C-alpha cells in the first residue's frame, strides 16, 4: 500500500430536470437517459483511473452534477462498491451526494443512504418562495424543508446551500434568512453570493440591464454579516463560502483546496493526479462515445510544470481560512516560495490588515476575503 496521502474521487452526473438561470455547471436536460449504459460507462471510466492510481487509499467520494439525486440508487451503490474494489476505503470515508429538494428525489434518500452515501449536500438555495421562483428552482420552501427533514433522518451528515446577494435583498432580510437557516441545526452550510456567470440566462438579462445585483459596499456588508453570524452560531467560515462546526468540514472539498490528488470521472470531470491534470469530454454524448471508443472519457491530459502546481496550490489554498503553508508551495514548485508569491506585496497587504503571516503560514484575513479576487493577481508572480 502506498504511503501517499489519501485520494479523493469525484463522480459527475450531468443531468437535470431543468437548467437554472444562474448555473454555468456542466448540466444538461435530456428527455430520457439509458441508465444501464451510463452505469457501465461510469464504471469503465473509474476502472481506467484506478489503473493509473494503484495502491492508494480512498478518503472521500463526491457525487456532483447536474443533479446526482436523479441517479438510480443501484447505480450509486454499484459505483461505491467498485470504488472500494479499486481502492481500500479509509476508516470513516466521507461519501457525499448533491441533491435537489424535490419530493420525488427526497423519496430516494433512504435508498441512497443504504447504497453507502453518508453525507448529503442539499440545494435549498433560498428560504423565500419568491426568491426560489427568481432562481428558477422547481421546489418551494415547504417542499425544501420537508426534504431537509427527510435528509436529516436518512444521512449521518447534512449540509445545504443558500444563495444570497440577490436583487433587492437587504442586509436585514439576509440576516433574518440566515438566522432561520442556522436554527435548523445542520453541521455545514455553503453560502454563495449570487454571481452573474457568462453564458447563463442571468448573464443575458444583466447585459440588457434587466438584472442588477448588490455590489461594492452593499455586497461587502452581506459577506461580513454572513461570517459574523455563522461564527457566532458555531459554524465559522473555513473557506470563502463554506461554514461548518469544527470537525464537520467537507473532507472532499478540502482535498481540492489543500491541493491533494483527486480522480474525476464522468462528463467534464477534471482530475489532478501525480503531477498530471486530466480533462474529460464535457458533452454527455461525446463522453459516452469516448468510453465506447477508448474505455475512458478523457479528452486530454497534461503534465503540470512545478511552477503551475505551486501557483495552483496558492490560488486554491488562500480560499481557506487556514491559508497555505509556504514550505508546501516551495516543495511543489521545486524552488523557494518567493519565486511564486510576492512576499513584499504580501507584507504591504498585511500592514493593511488584508493578509496575515505567521512563520510559513500565510492566510487572507476576514477583512481581505471579500476582495480575494483582487488580492490573488496582486501577489502571484507571473
């Protein structure tokens, strides 16, 4: 058995009942899905990755999408069983599935839990019916909360998502909504500011001047309130948009942010393994054709230069409240960390209260997190 750190596995299910107007994920609406063909294709894609990553232990599995709660439970079970054959599971492995809170999907939760999933991430997105209609969601608040109750009864661990900084949303209204969300007592919340992503229906509306979001000081106030309220409730931010009770952080997502190896299977999935990046065909039909032709869905692979790995680790790690270890960055890049990050500019930002350094540990402060996207290009060397 390898002494390398545990591996994470991502499984992408690309299908949704409908496309949300804010979503730029690799999700597709299809009239029908050949479930057996998709199960066999995902198993083949996984077997290919396993052959390239022998002797590893698996620390987490994440079923994302799309809407993976639309997957038949027998497909979920088959994929978990195959993963365990390929890679021994670490004790207490985290197995997460993203779910929409429709009553049809919630009815599958018990079967999905029996299949081996022990953590669910529920896409509630809002606790107001008008907001849910604006976001293009198929459920209302009553149905969403019923699904949350069902999820908490079925799974050991439950998280849910909310989207804030919606048009016209005041800080007072968001504080009330967030306080209500925290009262449900889940161990983890993902709280995302609404962003206009290129290629979405919201982007079209914004280009026409028909959609405007809070910005500047208003958006910063919403972000600051979010961190203060969740911290006071015992779910501090551990990543820019994720909040958890200590010990309840998403172990799978930490693998990304801490720049550890992960295998990705399914349409559009990315992977990082042993200094190589893999990219799979994005369109479902193209991915299926590649599986039939090659036995895997990979579109391209590339060896990552040490500098690329160091810079990626900086960009991912500074999203975390804990920040990055400069010695880890140096090890990835094969050179001193200052070759990849401008420590002089870091010192200036630290004087401004936007960053903090303790020995080799470097982090963005609560004050700096709202402007993280401006900080990163300032400090990362070309």
